[in-house]
C-alpha cells in the first residue's frame, strides 16, 4: 500500500511541478501586462473601467486556464486526476461567472460616464442612471443563474437526472413559482420602474409619512435616506401597489406655506410688507412666488397664509421655518395685542335674578 502511494506521488512529481510553474509564470506575466496597461492608460476611460473592474477575476481565469491545460497534458493514469480536472473546471466556470458579473456591473458606470450631468440636463442624466442601475442588476442576476446552472452541469448525477427533472417540471415549476414569487415580483417591478421612471436616484419622495431622498436602487428594494439620516428600505413592489409623492418629478422647485392666526383687529398690510422684507433677506428664496392671503376665519381669529417658493425641498423647509420665526417675532414686537385671544362679555344681572338663583329649587 505504501509502495503504491509512493509510486503515485512520484508519478505526480513532474506534472505537478510543471503545472505549478506554469500557473506562477502565467499569473506573473498577467500581472506585469496589467501593470503596463494601467501605467500607460488613463483611469477614466471606458476600456480602463472594464479592465479595473474585472482585473482580479481575469487573473484567476488565466491561472485556471493554464492549470487546466497543464492537467490535460498529464498522463491519464495519475491518481485523482479526473476529480482534480472536474474541480478545476468548476472553479473556472465560477471565476468566469465572477468576471462576467464584474464586467456587467461596470456597464452602469460607463453609461453614467458617457452621460455626464450637464447644466440644465440633470433630469436626463438621472433618468439614464436610474434605468441603467435597474437593468444592470437584472443582468447580473441572469448571469449568476446561468453560471450556477453551468457549474451544476459539470456533475454527472445532475446530468443523469435531467430526464426526471423535465418530467416533473410542471409541478416543480408551480412550487418554485409560489416560493420565488416575491423575488420575481420585485424583479419585474424593478424593470417596470426602470422603464416608466416614477422616480429617479436623488429624487425627493414623501413615503409613509417620511420625507426622504432616493439613495440607492437594487434589484429588489430601494434605499431611501430620511431627512434625519435614517434609512428606509422599501421593496420595489410597494411602489407599484401604493401611491407616493415625488417632489422632484419634473423640477425641484417647490412652494411652501406658513399659516399664522391673528386677531381680527390685525392690519394685513404691515404683515405683507414684513413678509416681503424677510424674503429679500433669505438666500433660500428664488424670487418667483410671494403671496399673502387670508385663507380662513372663525369666531376667534383670522388665518393668514404666506406662500413662497424655493429651489428645492431642503431650502423650502429652511425658508418656511425662518419666515415663520420672523413673522411671529414681528407681531410680538409691533402688534402684541393683535395676537389671537379669547373674548368674553360681562353681563349685569338684576338683584331679583340673584335672589332667585340663591333659593333652592
């Protein structure tokens, strides 16, 4: 037994050393070639983006290809040669899948690079970026599925049970469909959102009583950054089934309101003048809208609405808070008696009424 094992190891000595040296030489040559290309090429070019993204995966593919070629040249009677070839083939398929995923992932970066955000064309650039991110992730899922399928086909038992799998494909397909329904529904929702564009990356949304920005879009969910830096993770299917507000669908310009209740004796013209004065001191105001109107009244006070505009939602919020503070301060300093108040009326009663009220019923 020991002599047989020693003979097998001696038989592996020359092919093993040859394969190891071939792998080391090929990987060294690959790294040198990669370093030369990276040194003489610009970083932000399309070929360089693809090369940098798949550099590690391509290095592994090159080494496995050389190892596979070396094993094919080895004698067929070597111990464990067939299982070793199968393992190398499996690793080669997985590394090719890895390289394909890296190459497809960088497609999004290339398209974004070729469509920069030019002045006045931010909508088009964000639309292209959002559609690209959706489609690239769907393509990555397809590549991974094909790679796993090719890897499984390297095993002989998988190939032998192919006929029985086809015979039970109907029932298995129904079971798999129900099990994977959430995944596939989100993938289909992602494709629908990418084509119809109800929102884009960096859009301002109002979702589930939260004011947030679209931070990232994956193949199955959307990451929303809430104004207080929390993250809201929402499945793509939710956006298909529920209404939501998009505050930057066509433009980021927004109009904001401030409501203040004042007494009926409050003159409106001083408030209008102070409102315009405050707006002219605010950098958040875009100079488009400035309106003062009495929008409601009740038996106690008047409701005055101050309407203003701002370039985006963040500045709109800051502008509203600053205007509200300035107007309240103005009323406190100049018209304190015109703040909302509750009026009461004193009525004199006759002595006979008081005597009757004191008598027991």
